[in-house]
């Protein structure tokens, strides 16, 4: 069963959308990079994610800074049925959320040793029936919604994370 895109419908994922990185095929690796929307004008009506990955692609983020603009509706990563490795990366200042991961059971998704702060809607959203995303040693601070939200039917593994100053730590939607 395909992961539902309902949680990110407001971003209207499509070719040619405004984003810093749109991965349609293949993959990309970022090392020691800063990806930011801080220079955008305040109070824009457009909804802009920094990174979007489409199915059957891969993303590797290591030792990066992913910075939104707290005055505009934006997100850090929207990962759609992609293989993903995120480590030692900082996500901050997102009006929507830090990471949205929609995966299938055969996708490899690992988020580790990273920090997420100052997000309004959510820190990390994990979705996909039977998907087994791994989130470990992630520090989440100052999120108005849940630090981590796990959708129905997902088999996420969450280990050694620290969530504080958020509406709730981990919100699991049951069957």
C-alpha cells in the first residue's frame, strides 16, 4: 500500500514547484551544507519545502543545517517513498514541520544524531503502512505540535530521542 500524502497536501508536490532541492530520479548527497529560506520575504503565501524527494530516489544529508523561515509556511524535508539517511543535521525555524517521511516497507529511512527546533506543526512525521523508519538519538525542542508523530500502520523504531518543550513527545495513531 502506498503511503498517504494527505499530511502534506498543502504543499502540492509537483514538477516545477518552488523548493531548494527537488529529487525526481537518482539521488543526492549533501555534506557540511547550509540550506536556508531565511532570505525569503516574510509572510509569503506560497508553501515551500527545502527538500522534496520522489519515489525510488535517495537522499543523504550529513552534518548540514536546514533552516526555514518562521514567518512563512515551509517545511524542511518531504520524503516520498525514498531511501533516506540523515545524520548530524540541524533543522530549525519551520512553520509546518521539520521532516515528513512517507515510506513503503521496502524503503530505508534512518534519521539519527540530529536536532529539530522551533517548528510549529510537527518535528518529524512518519507515515506508510508497514514502513520501518528509524529515528534515533534525535533532539527535538520547541515544537508546538508533537515532536514525533507516527501514523497508523507504521512500524517506526524510535530510540534514544529527547523531546522537550513540545505539545507531546511521541504521538502514535493507533489502528
